[in-house]
C-alpha cells in the first residue's frame, strides 16, 4: 500500500492534495501534519513511501527538515512544494536532496507526475528547472549573490529580509543569538551588503520572500 505523508500548515492545502492523491491512488494511506517537527516525528514513527512538504511552515522550514530527513531516511523521496518561483529555489532543494520541486501554482497538474517519477527512482524536474540545471553547468555561468549562501545562511537571509530580529530567528531555528549574528555577518560579507534594509530590498527584487 502506498503511504504518502503531507506536511503543510494550511488545512485547505492538505485537504486538496489528499483529494487529488486519493482520486489517483484510492487505496493509498495519506498522512497529514502541520509543521516540520510533526513531520520529523511521523517519519521516525512510521515507514512512508513519499513525503510532500511545504518549504515555508511555522518554526523550522521544510528545507531545514529536508536535511534531517535525508539523515534519518536517506532513501525516502521528498517532494518540496512552495509558492515561490522554481527558478529561485528548485536547484537549492534538489542539491539538498529533494526528489522534486513543485510550485503551488501548478501543483494540481504536476503532483501525480512527480509521484510517478519518484516511484521509478527518478527526480521530478520541470523543463524550466532542466534548463536552469543545464545553464548551471556552463563555464561562464555566474551565481547570483544569494546562490553563494549555504542552506542555513539562506534561511537566515530570508528571515532577516522578512524583518525578524536576531533573537526571534535564534528561537525559531533553535540556535543561539551569537550563532545567528555570525550567519548574518557571513551573509553580509558574501553578498557585499551592510544593512538589513539592503537584504530586504534584494530579497523582494529576487522574489525570495
């Protein structure tokens, strides 16, 4: 029996996905959780065939959870879904170990194709992402400033750009304020910026938040 675990903090999203999945896989067992901590707990308790998780949830992000999932269950396929443009996030989540990136705008059209791909042991990659992957292999390809950041630095960048204080970020990511400040310094250095306002302006221009 196919067992699929859905993680999203919006009940309406989970309900919609459940309906789509059960129409295609009537006998599937569909689990639902609303945050990353519950997602990790379910993966520890039970054997799932596929995980579908939102990248942005309260507390720990789906990207952060992905790193832990790959440590706990390296072979478990994880599909990341997000409202953000795939050209900004798809490569990062694929490099982090995801089996595919699903934009929420097209998820109703792509979700079954994505599951079919991972069931065959393949990654789900849209034509747009395939083109970006090809471009990334080009010798003259230049990374954008945010693409030089580590996954953790990228998470901190998004939170800083969203207006969160260092202490709030530390609490959300279960880090010390000193560690977050260190990440902030690295981000500023790598991106050649000096203020949070510059980070926010950049993040908005690049549609990162």
